[in-house]
C-alpha cells in the first residue's frame, strides 16, 4: 500500500510494514550491495577536498542531480539508501556536516521522499533536511536547523521547529 503525503508538511510516500520495526526490514527495500557501495562512495565524498571530484561522485556514482558550481562542504552526509532522490540546483552551498535524508524507517512504516534544493541556496552547518522537502531558489537555512517542511524561494529560515527569521 502506498499513500502520498504526510500531513501538509512534506511530500512522502508511506509504506506500512508488518512484523518487526521497518529498520529490521531495510534490505527488503534496498539491496545490501547498493547500501555498501553507496556508503563507501559517500564516505569518500565526505572527506574529499576537491569539489569537482565530490560532485562527480554524487552525479555519476550515486545518481544525484547536482547543478553547476554547487559546493558540498566537508562531512556532508547524503542518504545512503536513496541518494538518487536528491536534486540540488546551481551555485548552492550545502554546509559542513549537513544531513540530507530521503528515507525514514519508523516502527510500523517507512517513508520515502525526494529532496529538492533550488539554485543559489545557502544551507548552514549541521542542518538536517528530512524526506519530501523542497527548498526554493535563493533561500537561506540557518546552521543547526531541522528542515521538516518546504522552504519558499528567497526565505530565511532557521531553528527546530523551523521558522522564518
């Protein structure tokens, strides 16, 4: 069974599970080989000092859509199971130690959602972006924020819960 939406906050696909919690069943949703391969390349990209090499890994190995001149800072953690669900526009900065999650494994269900980050977006350090979120062009997300809902273009947001600044 697949439902669209999780309230009005995020656009996620919901998949109920029976039996043990959904994380125990993760390899029914993604192959072990894909998870291991992605983990290795994500770790390489996290420490890679070269932005062009890092973006090449994201685009050509992990299947992400990454725009021109986009910069992923040191230690950015992209989703290990579904990185291909991440899109980042041109000339954006993803700050140090930011986490981009396109999955959530819960007790009775798991959720998948795309992350779309526009062009000329600034995401500060230690931000967590949850599945199903769109961040509009020219938006700014303050360091340490949890992005649990869409952010309009040109907005300045921060905190947990996320609010306009």
